[in-house]
C-alpha cells in the first residue's frame, strides 16, 4: 500500500498520522526539553482517562477542556500546571485534547530508557463532558476502594499493578509539598523493576520532615518516598503475586504495562473509529539493569507477600546504604 508522505522525509501508513510527526518534533524540543523522561505528562494520561465510569467519560481530554471543574477535585490538585503547559501545543497543532494528552504521555514514556514503546491511536473527538468527582484514586484510599474503582472502569486487580509500573519513573510533589521531587524508587529516570522491589522492603523512616503526610507511609531508603497505596497493593493478596512477578522480569513488566496502557488510553472510546499512529512513537532505549536489593538491605528486609511463589533471589548492591537524590 502507498504510504502517506509526511514532513522531513518521513512517511506513515495513514495521512492522519503525519500531523503527529510535527507534534512529536515540537514537544520533544519544547515540552520535554530535548527528550527528557517526562513524568507529569504520563501522570496526566491517567488522570484524564480514569475519570471514566460506565456512565461515560474516559480518555477524552475532559481534564483539559473542563479544567475549571476537574482541577478542583482533590485528587487532581497540582495537575493544573502540566495542563496549562500542554494546552497551547494542542491548540497550535489543532489536535483534540484527548489525543494530545495520550500522545504526549506515550512520547514521555518513550524517553525513559527501558520503557516499552506504547500504542498511540488518534482520532478522539474534542467534545467531552466534565468528569464527576471522586473517580481518580487517592494515595490514602484503601486497597478495597482502589480495586473497586478500577473494576468500575473495567480493570482487574492485576491490571492495576501493570499500570503502576509507571511509578518506576515517578516522584511526588504534592503529598509532601516541602519535599518535592522525592521519587518512588532509587532509579526514577529508568523504567526498570526497582520500584517493585523497593516497595516490598520494610519501611524505616519518613524522608524529609520525619512525619507522615496523608497518603504517605515510611520508606526504606533516605530520599525515597512511599505512597500508602503502593505499600498496600504490594502486600494485598489480590495484587501481591502480580507485583512480585515483576521484581526480576523487566520484559513481563514492560509488556503488561504496554497492554494496560493501551486499554487505558481508549477508555470511553471506540477503538474501531481511531487510527493507529503508533509508528510515530519513538523506540525507547533498552537497558540492561540487573534487579538488585539496594545497598544496605538484605533478603530479610523484604516483606514477601505472594503466598503462591517464593520471593526471587536477587543480588545485593555493595557499598554504603543507598540514598536517593530528588529528581
Ligand atoms: C492506585 C492508583 C494510583 C494512585 C493512588 C496514584 C497516586 C499518585 C500520587 C499521590 C502521586 C504523587 C503526585 C504528587 O504528589 O505530585 C503520583 C505520581 C505519579 N503517578 Fe500515580 N497513582 C496511581 C496510579 C497511577 C497510574 C495508573 C499512572 C499512569 C499510568 C500513574 C502515573 C504517575 C506518575 C507518572 C507520577 C509522577 C508525576 C510526577 O513526577 O510529577 N499513577 N501517583
């Protein structure tokens, strides 16, 4: 089949995909500052999409279109900044907010070494309704509440774990505003399995101000931040085995994340009405990190929670106890 001719000598299977090469050039240069592993952009894919229930909503750009409503929801506190940063790009290229949010998220993830190359489908309408409040999970929600919320949106308990691989390239700013940039694992710039290992370690202290904020529990490493929700899902019998299965299996983690993200990105959309423009998403750099116990930790610090399978044996990093700098 004849391919559509796009800018700068590139081509695509569909004409409708050419515009995304131009958006790609623009955001890599001007949104990701030449290709950084952009975290807020892919957090936004979640906050837009999970505003879905069988009544409607989903990955429809409503968080940007109905900014005045949705950013007032407690769980969306602070995402206003990235929405404001992104909106002019969507308007400039005349693409829908829903498409733009998912595209920027997929490109942001592609800038993280070790990540899978995510699917990107284009063609979401720019018409949306504001989502109702209380659909975005909070870090202080119980495992029951989180699992029920995701089930309402069509996700299994295992798929929550698959999506949470995103927390391997993530940090907090708003749970403890005095300690912004404290990451959820020791390698926040790399899409590796350390998040799934480190969340299972015994918590020893609150980094930063030494006391708990709402939705925070003790973390195992200086400078690392632990969300209560990650702590609980790592140990809950409904999610613990999927969690542990990623500890030393980068390929499984990446493949399951890709599949769950593909599902999340079209919540509330009809897949058959969208055009597959995944070929525009860059291929992420591979990594060959060996999953390790952070220096200073041993197997006895692991709170193994999957009753079906023993915790895999890992090498321990040597040297002084690992401490994590903010991102
Ligand atoms: C159980 C469900 C989830 C809960 C309770 C949760 C909660 C949180 C919280 C509280 C933060 C810190 C925000 C801040 O203080 O700035 C955060 C960060 C983040 N989350 Fe989640 N999250 C969940 C699932 C997800 C999913 C499914 C994704 C994406 C697929 C995601 C992507 C991210 C990213 C990328 C960040 C880092 C943002 C940044 O560095 O600015 N999260 N999450």
